[in-house]
């Protein structure tokens, strides 16, 4: 393209933008409807992208806090989203034997493994004096859980190996549970009722800083044997013990997994060629599964935003068709003075794109405000990713271009003689 061609293109772009802004002022109601539809679509994209990005970042931080090489041994894991109807075909984990503490000891004895904690859960109500909390999540851990899962206990202490092995009725409260039961009072040494039993509070667990680490969840940690003795033994549903495994520093995840796999197969007497009747879950597998969940969320986001953009697109067609009708004589004059069909088409496309770009800018402001409110008034650390700004603006401009093609094409095809005669 020549220098003069570039100059004409920029001049037409500037003229189209100015005419579109004049149309906004002259037809406020029609333009507002167009802008509203596009703004809704863009605001949905930005707000939901900020939510997904914030949750993903927090989830990655949670995994990082537990150590980049930490992995899980579980009864069954296939990965992906699955639907269960209660039958063995849709719940293949039923064919696998539950994990046992003996197997945890076998894994912990491996030279490549630094620590193993068993994990099981239940729930119960919790009482201290007149204060009652229902639906408290109970975690049953072995005494090494802090070495593997991270976090800290302060004030107080965690339980010891002898307390875990004997099923001592001691409890480490989560921060929120301690706050609801005791407020500003020191909880250490106090007796709380969990279910039907009394437990001595020995510490308060400070979770690693992340969205899912329990900071906003009411939970308590019991020695694993205590949990099994008081809450699980009578319920056959609870036969789902997992292991969290931390390799020795310098040992790769794959090497540790290979060692654990060999130890588990040997302990279970599996012959060569037989499939594993247990599963390993690495952080990559967890992130892949999480990616599938957020992909579904993202698909819903795209669907919702598309509706808003479609509404805005219909508004573009309406307002631009009216604009073409009102300016038929002007178009005729321009064609008589030498304006080409391409120049007329370009002018009206720029007008349409400007209308939707204004809607996109409004949507960005609304979506950004929504992300700010989420970040400051909810546990979700929402943040607007730069790519969502670019995508939102590009989508709004493309909406104007695509839906503006019909009126722009009509304007460019007008016969100059007939247009000059138009009253």
C-alpha cells in the first residue's frame, strides 16, 4: 500500500469513528441498547475469566505449598469427569481393596520416601459450653501430616506418634473452628465435645495460605486411629484411606512413584501383567482434572457472553440500517465525488466497530469492578488476566464488523444517481 493509500485509510478510520460517536449522541436510545448488549457479553467474559484465573492461581499455590514433588496414593483414580449411577461399572473403585496402614509403613520405609501421612475424613457436630457447630469436617491424619502437607500449629502442638497409635482423644482445631468456639480465649487444654465424646484441644492448625486450605472452612484434625475408633468403624461407607507422600529431597517424582508402585505391588502380591489395584495421583494429574473442570466453566462463560454479543450485534444491524437510510443522499454525493465502493464499505464498518468497541469498554469497566468486588469481599482472589482484556475488546470489535457487514454492504452498493434523487 502506498503512503497516500495509508493516509486515506487513516483519514477514513478517523472519519468513521467521529461519525459513529456523533451517532451515539444523536440516537442515544438505539445506541444504548447496542452498547448494553455488547457490554453484558464483555462483562461476563472479564468477570468470569478473572474468577477462573484467580482460582487457578490459588489452586496452583496450594499444590506448591504441599511441595512440588508431593503425590497421593489412593484406592482408585482414573482422571477426568465421571458420572456414577451407583453400579460397579460406573464405580470401578469397588473392585480395589482399601489401603491400609501397613501399606503406609511399607512406603515410609523406602529410602526414597521422606514421610507419609494417612488421610481419612468424617464429619460431626462440635460443642463447647453453649456454643454448637454442626457439620464440622473431621480429618484423621497420622502424626507426620505437617511434614507432608505443610502449615503450622500455633498456639499449642500437634499430636505425637504414641497419641496417634493409641487413639488418644486429642484434637487440633482449624483456625475458624477455634475462633467460633473460643473467640479470643486460649483454647489449649480446654475440653470440647465432638459427636458423643470429649476431646482435649492441644493446638490450632494454621493452614498454608491458599483458597482451599481450610482458612474459611470449619474443620478439626484428629489422630487417625482416634477418627477410626470414634467415627468410622461403624460406617462401612468410610473405607477410603488415602496416603500423602513426600519424597526425599533430590528424588524425582517419577522415581518415587516407581519405588512406591513396586512396593505396593509386592505387598499385595500382584503378578507381572496384572493391573494395579491402587492409583497414584501427581500434582500434574490434579491440575489436569482441575483444567477439565475450569474448561466446562469457561464453556459456560463463552455461551453466556455470546448471548450478550448477539444482542449487541442485532442492535448494530438495526442502528446501522437506520444510519444508512438517513444518509442515502450523503452516500450519493460521496460516490459522485469519486468515493469507491470499498471506501463506503470501510466507513460503515468502522462506525459499527466503534459502536461495539464503546460497549466493550463499558463491559471491561463493569467486569473489572466485579472482579474487584470478588477479590475484596469473598475468599476468591479474582484478578483480571491481560489476555481477557484483549479477547474482550477483539470480540466486541469483531461483533461490530460481522454484524455491520449487511448495512455496510447495502450502503456501498447504492447507485449514486438514485441516491442523489432520494428525498
